């Protein structure tokens, strides 16, 4: 059984790595204002990539980090994103609680897992795009919001969510967006970008109350910590722009896995 479980995790990691390769392509195509349809090509020489150039992680290693055709270096973003997405898929699988080995594909938890994988792809796209270009594309955020809203509706009609849970998701999304809107408005956009306002609505809609609270707290904590480290290392100045979207995405995954535990841990100090 252990070998079967390990094999499942390997297959899920490979699935995530393939999704990570798609994220790399999606980020490039969005930035270049190109359609996502069509074959992949080298961003340096524009040569169309062959079948053996497209294996996640393995192609990068076999080519020693260089394009097969023009010999230019391939950005480490590509294998890192593939590895990160593979690990994220395994992470989401573990914390969703569905066991593929049961083969119970009519279980609502199976569809919740699929939804979370798709949402993870969109969140990680926002993560790397904001980190690289200092903006979160609306098409990514709005696609994720629509996907999450549809999942909540489906979950409600399938009695996976109660009316109170649905209201919790909506309240959490609106309250998170309002909080970030205030930060954006009163700082004239210096403390927060408006893309973060839309992303905060998505995260609240996804996590719901009260899990969104520790997720946001962790996001601000990680952001502040990394900001201080960058200043100390003289990589950034105090007034330098630092994208906050990646920290929100990290906080979301942490909230998904340990949000309730963080709340219970905090409440234990109040007794």
C-alpha cells in the first residue's frame, strides 16, 4: 500500500510539473499579448520547440539549461516553477483529504480536489507574474473568481456547503477586498496595488471566514519579514516597490492547510 501511495504522489507531482510548464508559457504569452494557443517556442530565438524539449524538469536537465537550437541560457524560472507547482499539487492533494486509491470518483471531495488544483494554477500564475512584472493580470484574477464562485454554487446545490458557509465565503471576500481597498485608497496606491484588492476578494471567497484572517496575517508577516531581509541585504530600499501578490498566495496555501490550527493556537492564549 505504501508503494501505491508513493506512486500516486509521484504521478500527482508530474501532473503539477506539467501544469507548472503551462504557467511559464501562460505568463510569457500574457506579457507578450499573444494567444495561449499554438506551439511553444524559445523566447530567445523563437524556434518552435520539439517534443523532447517540453518534458518538465527533465528537458532542462538534459539540455543543461540551454536552448537546443540557439544555445542561449534558459531561465531558472522554468524548472523552479515546474517544481513548485508539482509540490503545490501534492500539498493540495494531501490537505484536501481525498484518497485517490479509493477510486470513489463520485465523492464531492474528488471534485473539490480538481477545483483546488485548477485554482492553484491560477494562483501560482498570479504569484510568478506579480513577482516578475509587478502586476496581476485581470484575466487571471477574474478567471479565478468565476471558477471559485461556480464551485461555491455547485457545492451549495450538492449540499457540500450550507447557506451559512456560502454567506461566510461572500462576507469574507467582500471584507477582505474592502480592507485592501482602504489600504490602496488612503495610501494613494503606495502601500498596495489595486490588483491586490481584487486578489484579496478572491482569497476571501475561497477560504471563507475565519480562515481568511490567519491567511492574511501570515501574508503580512511573511511580506514584512522578507522586506526587512531585503533591506538589510541592501537589495531593496525602504521605499522600494515590493509586489504583495506572492505573499498573499503563500498565505492562502498556509491558511488552507493550517488556518484553523493557527486560530486554535491563538485562542489558547486567551483562556
